[in-house]
């Protein structure tokens, strides 16, 4: 009985060690699979990433930065691979609400911008947006112009480096044209062009 506190302490440390190793293993799996997915664009790998992201968020709910990143990337796959716009908006909104405070919004800004452009071009992934979802996307873009600028700068660098980035591919020219990033207000250009499209 005298050794019981020592035993319990050792047991607690062992559990913590195993949990830490498990978390590290998930993070390593995600990192490796993301690299592979970047190169292949495989839908099967995208589906595997969704499972790993959900598992990682569940296993360390207090990791604000990691969980925000994983949910944003989940939203990206839901939109760009599964073409489920409403679910993607919900996931992105959850990421902002639960984990977004103080986070870098570059990636989610790029995703919302792509959603708006997809809606503008009547793409299937954006065809089922409800009015409140459109309002959420628009409100984010209107209030986060610097993050849109940052997203485009990051995209340009990655494309110049020759990497096939996780979410963005072959859209830099279209995004720059839509946002008028070189000549004026990014967001004004975005919504001007969208309203013109709707009138046609």
C-alpha cells in the first residue's frame, strides 16, 4: 500500500507517454499523406485525410492551431473534391467559431474566395449554397481583405516554386482578375464582378 502513490504516478506517466506517442503518430501520418496527396490528387487519399483530420481533432481538442488547420483543410476537401459546398461552409464556420481566434486566416480566406468564384461561375460545388451560407462567405471576405491579399501572395509563391499545393491549382490568373489585386480594392473587384455575372 505504501508504494501505491508511486505506482499510480508511474501509471499516469505511462498513459501520458502513450497518448503523446499516439498524437505524434497521427500528426506524422497526416504530414506524410498530405505530401502524397499534393503530388497525386488521389480521391482515396483525400478521403483518408478526412478520417485522419477528424481523429486528430478528437484526440487533442485543446490544440487550437492544429485543429483550426485540420478543419480548414477538411472544408477544402469537402468543397474541392467532394463538391459539397454547404458542408464545406459549415466546417469552415466551425473552424472559425471554435478555433479561429488569433489564427492565421490565409488558407481559409483562399478557400472562401474560391467558393465565391465557383458560385460566380456556377460550378457544381457551389450550386447548393443557401442564402445564409452565401451571406457568411460574403461577410468573411468583406471583413478580411488583408487575408485575401495574403492568400494570393502565398499562392503565387507556391506556384512559382512548382509545388502542387493542397488546395490551390491553376486559378491564380482567374483570382487576380476577379479580385483586381494589382489595381484596386480586392473585395470591391470581387463583388462587382459577381453582381455583373448575376445580371447576365
